[in-house]
């Protein structure tokens, strides 16, 4: 399976929907098409317009397809391969400041941040099993495109100005529009490195509860090294300076374990310091017995016993297999054993104290007392 989630969202969408860039609509024209087409949602953001301006939003009609795939980009891929994507076009980034693009939006009921490979996909896919829920699982435009646009390719801070926050809120709400009559609630799971923008997101949605999910970074890094990640794609690019807090050019020479340890330590540190209504959950506590409490307490959302039973079915399956054919298999020990001792020690030096503090935090739903 090609790791679509590791690549810039506009590049992926342009490859999946090759004609999407052929039609560029004015904001007024686009608003008319968006409001007339219930399945029309943003699918990516290209940080640079053809004239070198402020960027472009890529829109596509995804119909009433429920977002059940393990990532948003695989939904787009599946629909594209099946010839099931309708009209597609681009607009200027400025359309995100126009409230007319909001056609029956569902305000988010919860936000999910995470360190990566820590049960966040399981949590999001469990929520998505309810037909009432719109779950944006690492939505394309929310991954890189939006942030690269407002930071001018990570050369400046993502300023939480009124203008930027307005654009972000409208982007999220344009993605969570009601496309099926039974849909009543929405949840957003961000890509892992968006944890560094948690403060920005929480300012955009100050009344929405959030959870930060995390895991022993040794296991996380072992998993990333087996597959890949958007964080590894960024190494040696300007974005890596933002992810690590180091000079971006110096990251090209870093070995992958040192680089990833630095990135994940920053996630953990900022998650611990996060303002607002953010709770923490260690991967070791994500199980069928605890899941209802995670959602009820962490997201302040009570789905009811019947709906929870439906969501708990996800725990039987591998979260990255959308066919529900591959059974879940615990692999934490296997991942730890796959790492060299020197690498484990390096990761522990960077992250162990931060993990310990999160485990004991009053904001942790299953805090350790000893």
C-alpha cells in the first residue's frame, strides 16, 4: 500500500484526480457549486497558486460516501479508482474566509491529537462505525496544505490571527458538512505532527474537548521505521525545522532515530503544556473496557450502550485494514525487540521523563498514581 499519508496532500490529490486543476472557479462561482452539491468538500490545499499567491483549495464531490477508511486520503483513492468522484475544481485560498461555503456544517464534538502509531486510528475508526458520525481521519487539507500556506512553507509562525482562525474554522466545517440525513456529530483526528499546532486548533474551537493519545516512543519509532511517515518525508526540508526546533538544514544529516526522537519529544512536551480542555490517554489503556470512558470523559460524548457496542466491534480488527479481514494482533513487545539497545537508550533519554509526566498528569484519564 502506497503511503499516501506521508506525501503533501495536494500532490496526492492531483495524482488521484488528474483533472482537478483544470477548472479554477471564482469564489462566487465556487460558492454556487458547493451549495448546490451536497458532497462537495475540500480535499487538499496547494500552498502556492499558479501566480505565486496565497494558495489554492482543491474541492471534489465525494457524494454521500461515509468516511470509514482508515485515512481520508484512502477514501479519496478508493472513490477515484472506482470512478465515483463527481465534479472537481480549485479555488483561491481566500474562499476559506467566505462563510457562504458552509452548507449545513456539523460542528465538531471532539478533536483527536496523537504521537503516531498509538491507537488514534483505532479510536477514529471505532467512532466512524456509527452512521451518525462524520469522522475526518487525517483530512487532506488539515495535514500539510493549510499550515504550509499560512506559514509560507514554514518560514514563519502559524499566527492565530482572527483571519487565520476564521479560515481554519471554515475549512473544518466545510469538511464536516452533513452529506447523509442521519449524520449528527463530527470528530476530527489530526495527523500526528499537528499536535504542535494544538494551541492554534484549540483557539479555533475553544469549546470542543480534545484528547492526546500517546505510546512508548520506542514502539512508535519502530513502527515508523517499518513503514514511513510524513515526519520522515519532511526531514531535510523547511518543515523539519518546525518539527524539531532545530535548523532545518541540519536535520538532513541526522539519523532517523535521533530525528524522530526529537520530533516526538516536542509533541509530548507541547501536549503536556496544552491549554484548554485536553485529556491524555496512554496506548496501554486503550481497550474495549476503557473505550466508553475515553469517549464519555475525554470527549464528553455519550453515544449510548447500543452505539458503543457497534463502535467496539473495531477492536477485533487491524485498524489499517478497511476490509475487516485482518484480526488485531498485539505487537508492542515485537516492536521493542526490533530496536537496537543504543537506539532504545537514545529514545529514552529524549522521551522517558515526558512519558512519565503524562502518565501521572491530572489530565490523564487513567493516570498512574505510583
